[in-house]
């Protein structure tokens, strides 16, 4: 497609969801409205499919104070220049380090997408606490991962005080995207990312339609 006169590739980075077939609850019920047109009731969870998490997901429970919900995060946080941190050379259970982020060219204001490892389950690489702290101190705009990387060290999901990635990011108003897909289809290290949730007051998270736009100039 062409954007402001520039031809771009569009890569869909979000999962297609199937009502009644997902691991987490997703049901839709069709009904008629008005003159007879169709609408749907939707029964689901805020964390399903490719979704973005905001501070209220973690900060409220961890610190007993109000974190920003979806409606409090500026819309600019959900789109912008993005950089891919490719983990295709990572070994099983190896941490994502500060050096990995620096070598990928991560800088202030970036949306950072991490993934493309060769592993699943407990063998996935994970974001180290040091890397999570560096992302917060660098003041990136948003961080996203695909299913090939653990957000936390594998043994650190047991208690809120051990969840270093959630703490460093969400406590600093940096939204966190989980369950991205198709990162292996990206051709460029840098691209435009858009991943917008609905603007609903009180929600801690919501599914997004995540896309990458890669300019074709120079190819």
C-alpha cells in the first residue's frame, strides 16, 4: 500500500481469534437490533490473543495504588518507530541482555519488539531483569514479545515482587504487548508499528490489531 506517496509492506503481527476455540474465554452471540440488522454480544477476557497491558494490570496489585488504565495512556504510545530484537541465534533458556538491546540499536522513544527465537515452552529465552531495567531507563515507548520469549525469567511468575519486566515497564508507564506473531516476516530492523486498543476506562489490557509498515524504498 502507499502512504504519503511511499510504497509500504504491511505485515499483520496479531493472531486471528476463533470464538469458542481459544484457550481463554471468547464467545460471541449474535442478535438483531433496530430494523433487524445484526450485532454481537462479546464475552471474553482482557488478556487474549495479541494484547497490550497497561500499568493498572500490575501496579494496582503490586503497590496498592492506581496505575494508568488503557484510557489514561496517550494514543501516541501505541504507534511509532519500532525496532526488532531478533533472538534467532539465542540458545535455549538464554537471557535477553542489555548488549542484545544495544546491538539492535534500541534507543529512547522506540517501540521494541523481541522474538524470533527457535524455542517454545520452558526452553524459551527470557528478558533478564537487567535488560528490563535498561529498557525503562532508556525510556522506550512500548515493548512487545512473541510466543518464543518469556516476558519474565521462567521461575519469576510466582509472585509480583519477582516480576522484574512487568515492574520496570508498567511502573514506568511503558505498555507491554504479549503474543505477537509473524515477526519472522519482517525484512527490516526498523519499521513503523501500530497496535491500538479500544479506549475504555478502567481496563487493564485489551486485544490489539498489531501491524508493521515497512517502506519499500531501497529494496
